[in-house]
C-alpha cells in the first residue's frame, strides 16, 4: 500500500542587483504539515555593513473573507557570501545568502484545503551610512548604543521595529545642556533619513500545497517551542558551517604571518566573526620563547596543532553556550503571547474548556460523522462530475451573465437590456401611448377608443385653446373649474368695453371712453403729414397771440408721441438698444459675442438667435424697464435646441427670474411687478449649448397678456363685434 510522504522543503531564489529573479528552486513544494520549510534568499548586492533584510508574505483573496492577508515583516538571517553559477549564464556571480523559516501562520492559511495556494513575498534590504541597525525597543537601542555627543556629531541612525513590523527611526539630540537622548525622527523633520537606502525584491511564484490537520490553536508552550525551534534551526545552520569558518581563521593566520625581525614586543592580532557577533581573537607573540612559532632560516613558521588547541580554547565556550541555548526550552527570549499573535495560557485553558464542553454537548457519533462526511463528499463529487456551475459573474456595463463550470468552461447569457423602457409620452396626433426603449425603438399603444369613450360621456380638455384648464388631470376637477370661470366671467361682463362706448372722433371730452383704432390711425397719419411739412422744422409762433408763446419743434412732438405710444395696451416694449452693434447684413445685428456664444437680433423679423456653447458665465442687458410698474412678458419660441442647462431672463436689481428655459424652447408667459429694477437682462452659466436657438419677446404694461406686436409700433386694435 502506497504511503504519502510529506518531505522537508528548502526553497531558494537568486536576485540580480536590479531586482530581476535569475533562478529559483523548490518554491512550489511548501507544505503546512512539513516540519522543515525554509527559504534561502540570495541577493547579488546584499551583505553590506549596517544593513537589515526583512521579508513579508501575502496570500491571495480568501473566498470566505473577501480580502487579502498580509503578514508582518520577518527577519532574514545572513549566513555568508557565495559564488554561484545561475541558470543559463556562463560565469559566476557573488551573492549574499540569507536564510529564514517560512512562518507557520502563513503555511496554515492552506491547512484543510485540497488545492495549492499561491503566495507572494517581498524582500526589503535597508541600510546606509551611520545606520546602527534594527532594535526591538528604544531601551535596547540605548543599551547597545548609549546616546552621546559623538553619535550626535556622526548623525547616527537607529531603527526600532514594533510587533507589527513597523519601523521608526531615531537620532541622538542634545535635549538640554550636555544631556543626549534618542529622539524619534521622520523624513519631513530631518531629510538626513533619506540617506538610508531601501531596495525591494519580489517573489511571485511561491506555492503552498493543500494539507489537512488539526486547526485548533496550540497551547502557548507548544507555540513557543515551535518559534524557538525555528530560531535554533537557524543557529544550527550557522553552526554547521563553523568548522569551515575555523579553517578559514587558521588560513588567515598562516597567510598573515610574514617575515619580521624577531622581537618580544610585537603582538599581531587576528579575529574571525562567528554567529551572533562573537569574535575569536588570537595573540601571537613573535618570540623565540613562543612555543607556537618556530624560527627557521627563511622566516617564521606557526605550529598548526598548537594553534588549533588555542582556537579550541576560544571556540569551545561559544559552542557550549550555543548547545545550552538550543537545549533551553524555558523561553529564554521572553517571547510574549502578543508577539506571536495568540492568547495567554489562562485564556487558552478557558477557551479549551469551553470548546470541550460545547463539543460534549453537541457531538455526532463516529458513525454519523463518517456518514455525513461521505454524503458531503458524494455531493461534492456529483457536482464536479456533472460539471455543474461553480461561479457566476454579471457585467453591469453590457448586461452579460457569465457562468463558469467545474471544468472552467464558461457560458454567457446576454440580457436584453436594450428592451427596457427608458421613457414615454402621449402622441396627441395618433392618440397613442408611446414607450421609448433603451435602443431608441418605440412601443405604441393605441388609446383612441378609451379617449372616444371619455369624450362621449364627459368633457375632454386637451390643454390648448379656449378649454385650457391649469393643472386639471381629471374630468370632475376640470368641470368644477370651468363652472368657476364661467361665473367669474359673468361677474366681469359689466367691466367689459361695449362697442357703443368706443369714441370714433378726436373732439370728445369723455374720460371713461376708449379711442377707436380708426382714430389711432388718424393720429398716426397726421403725425406723418406734419413730419413732411415745415411745421416742426422751424420754430412756430401761435397766431393772433398777444403774449409771447413757447415754440415747439419736431423733436419735442416725437418725444411726446413716443411716451404716448408706450402707454397703449399691447405696445411691445421689448426693443433692444442696437447703438454700436455690428451690422451683419440682412437686418441682422451682432448683439452679443463672448464666452463661447453669439446672440443676433434681426430688425426685419424681430427674432433673437443664439448659437454656441458657453465657456463661462454669460450675461447682458436687453432693454430697460420702469420702476414700480406691472408688466406681462411673453416668450414666443421659434426653433432650435438648448442642452446642458438653462437660459434665464430676469429683471435687475435686485435680480428676479421672470422666464426660464431648461433644456427646452417652448412658449411661456409671466406677470411681474418691478420695484427698484430698471433693466431686463439675460444670463447663461457655463456648459450650455445653443443650436440655432430662436425666439421672440413681447413685453407690455398691465396684467393681461396681449397678442404679439412689432416692437415700437402702435398695436392694431380690433373693435369688439367687427369682422
């Protein structure tokens, strides 16, 4: 019977100076149940003095949590330099070797999973001039490097890393006279921190195999043991190379001994670095009495056997200390529960007791568990074997639903969003209710019979002509308003002008009788005749006068006549001042040209035309109005479109809107009364587009709207009863 074996895994990766991955091996064989999961990181430009190397792991989006998980920063342990020939290269490169165990909490992310989990890692190499290294607290930084004047002068920098892997930088300052302290710094306060060089290397192809095991949190002592064992394992790796380092020390000593004159006062000293900063120092006194050296004719010779004994005296205590540290399981580093992201022992014991009791209160029998496991596996296998859907995605832009099967094939369904109703309106010509779809097509619903039936039993109001009733959407309300208006009209009959009351002469002295249109024409013709005579061209004297009389001229009469015309009901006061405006020909004058739009006024058809898109706020005066006067303004739409906002017609000052068109060009009327306002103006905000936008304006005094008349001309009145 075959047995699945979980092998130990030692992954490695090689980085060039520019961060490019040159080669890698065994990055896809990590297993959460393996007791050996190490990663060797080889960096071409690593190994510099006063540097620290850190690594951070990141798992992909978790299906249950919907978010990425990022680890703290873990240290990389420097184990030496090595010359290696990487794949597809002819020569060798020199790399700094770093070693680290892959953290258990990263591997356990895939515990209980059947498929591999991809993991990315980021290696950070930080170092620089006067960087003293990384410490776990400010107190330890002070212990290792007491704050002093020399450290202040040297601009020394120390890093402190917290339990979450965040690094804070400190520098020495003289906080008071001759008192020096480590003070927290940042880049904005002290740009010197920018001398710290930080390089980043990315590993994207790490894979953790699926595995099954007990996911219950381990007791604190066991977790401490695992953490300590990882550190001890790292120390064991370094100790395994101790013999080679000792041989190197011996070689260094042999190479350093040169021909010197025999003297008892020279003490050459050599040292070699061992793990954790330990040093082996050996003083070789050059003397004929020194039993380590033999004096020969061609120089001095060191006796290797005796040197080895001396080195053993130095290295044996170090090895003994390491072995005792390895065997010490009483938490010599003082690791706390918070540092390993777990609970204290009392909390774990309490949770274990609660969990055990809950398990006792509700637990299936082994047979029931086996049956349920089998049923679940059968259902899962059935879904997969049947190649059912395992995922679905909806694209809200194009309305496509995409279903993914277990074999990763897909099926797309295009939802008919273009058939959704976006708007609608009523077509009065065809008596149809029109629904406009998203694809701009229409669905027309005939409602002619319904309207005919309503017409047969009720009064139909179509919103135009004499049967126009404001804001009445049902027959009952319309009839009631019609009744009210009929009564009001009957009450006002006495106020209407009868044809018999109209005066058709210029000799009547009645003050409550209107003048006929015929007499208005007589006045107009008389004025014209007087204009062509010399009666107004030269000052005239009143005949038979015994006293000097004031003379009159054409200008005075015209002024009086203009004032007279302006008081007539229906006289159109919407006359712009075209003095100084550019004549474009054909009766067109350029009234406004600024902020992206042009406004023309035609003196032949009296039409205003706007074109262009406003690039800023546009406004100007159109004509004047009188204070404390009631007016009626009529906006007569001609053609063209407005998009992007509104056109405002208002009086000023203060400003009061009287007509507003929002993305439209339709007929409108309004009655207003001025107080202190003296000008009638227009305004348009930025971003409004006018396309051949044309309209006319009728401004007359009074409270009743009158038919459109040509600005500046006397209205042609029609006598009641005339055909």
